C-alpha cells in the first residue's frame, strides 16, 4: 500500500477540512444535542457537502457521479467525522448506492438520478428485535405472490430508517434453508409503503437517525429481489452490500473522532495553566496525548489498509473486521483520555469532548460488535468456526 496521498487527495482533504471547520463544526454541538436530523435537514447538509464528493461521489461516471475510490471516500469521511460524526454517519449511509445498484435496470436510472442531485435517502436493514449478530435467524419474510414479493416483518436499529426513501432489506425467502434462504430486496417507500414505528435516541451519534421499520403485507416488485445476502451482486457485477465497506468506514469514523479529541487536547494542554506552567509540560499529560496519537495512527492504518484492499478488488473480510474492532475501541480510550486532559471542562456540554466520547462508544456496536469482529478475524485466520 502507498502511504502517501496523491496531490489530488491532499488538496481535497485540505479543502474539505477548511469548509467543515468553517460551516459544519460550529453548529455540530448544539444541533447534535437536539437529536436525530429530519429528512429536510439531512438533504440540506447533503447538498452543502456534495461539491466535495460526499454522498454521491461513489456513483460511477455512468450515473453522473465522480467514481471516487474507497480510500478517497475514506479521506472525506474521516474529515467529516472529525467535525461531526453524527452527520458523517447519516451521509455515509444516505447515498445508498449499493442498494440502488441492486435495483432493476428499469428503476436504476431514476433512482441514481435522485442520488446524483441529492434528493434521496438510503438505508440498509438487517437487524430485528430478535435477531442481531445471527443473520441466519432473520424472521422478516418475503413470499412470492404473482408478480410481487410480499414482505412481512420488523427491522430494528436501522440507521437512517426514520427518514429513508429506499431501503435494502434482508429477508427470508425459504425458512427451511436457514441462512441460505436469506436474500436482499430493495423496497422503495413511494412504491411499497412501510411504516416507521420507532425513532431511537441513542447515547451517541445523536444526529444520526435510527429507528424501527415495520413491513406489513408490503408488496415489492418481483425484480427487486437479489441473490444470497452474503454474495449479492448488482447487474454490473459489484457487491450490492458488503460488510467490509461499512466496517472499514466505521473504523475511519473512529479515527476522525479520535483525531478531533487529540487536536482539542493538544490545544487545551498548551493553553491551560497550572502551577505556573501549561499542563502540556506535565509528563503524565504528554503520556496521555502520546498514547492517543499512537493508537489513532495504528487504527488509521488498519482502516486504510482495508479500503486499499477493497479498491484492489481483494478480499478483506478479516482486515475490515480487525480495523472496526480496534479503531472503535481505540476511539473510546482516546476520547476518555481527552476528558482527563480537559478535567471538569471535559464533562460539560460547553465543549465537544463529551460528545466525542459518546459517539466513540456508540460506534462499537453497529455492523457487528467488537466481539463478533474478533471472531471473524479468528475464523478467517485459523480456519475454525466459532459460530455459524
């Protein structure tokens, strides 16, 4: 892997950082405290950020996008996470290009056009009230009826669920087959209405909408069903949904949060005076900051290694799992140390330090807990299944 950013990436990173520090970071603390973004707010932020390649940058040129590679997308996402992780998560999932590419060709053009202009919110739905890590236990069903699939079930903890326009849903089409019967189906709310039955207010990432979706005799066109959930591909041959992508991006999110905590801690330690000198002069304060820097750099390298492998079209299942496990737990440690550096000020909502800590803690759960990520690494490297 080439560890050097290209000139274009360096310029994009610098321009994105300058814009985010000027336009996004100043509103993050207050707006985040008020809870989930509305659809209108999310669309507004999307249109602000689209010129830099956020949201629709991953769309291919064929569909009006920039065709950004995963590493460049990661650079952008880390910068947004540095400013406001709740917004970063919302926009990361909102594009939903994987779900859109699962749409039949007759619908794909219209859906990608809505994404191109920033007018659609996407989501992915796997978890259920009784099913989390055990995907083979999915209960939401899709039953063939004429030219439609009839979907029934409930999806829980769905990122962007309360504001989404389309959602890629994991459904069971043959209960006797267990995991082999799980398929992906694209559900468009305008075409196949479904209900939002709950909106969650989480410990962290509070601006990122999260909720419960209910599908009751929801009729979905026959062609919207795709192949097995663990190997689904679009008509273009690309993976419709790959756990490696969100896991790598959540690792990048963690690195962005930790870097924000580092930057704030260094600034505060230089300014805060105790015993006649800045606290940055105290050895134990320097040790905490050094630990934060070292661990964040390690997490960043793990995350971009996984993204580099994705760009090369290589399998990175254990690398993405390792990145997600290490980076998210690291961010909890780093932001906790940032609170220590700031003392009592780190506990108040006057500064974003407490938000960084809450956001970091919330990252350890989505797209597989830390424990599940470790079992994936163990399974791949030993060749022995610890779970099925």
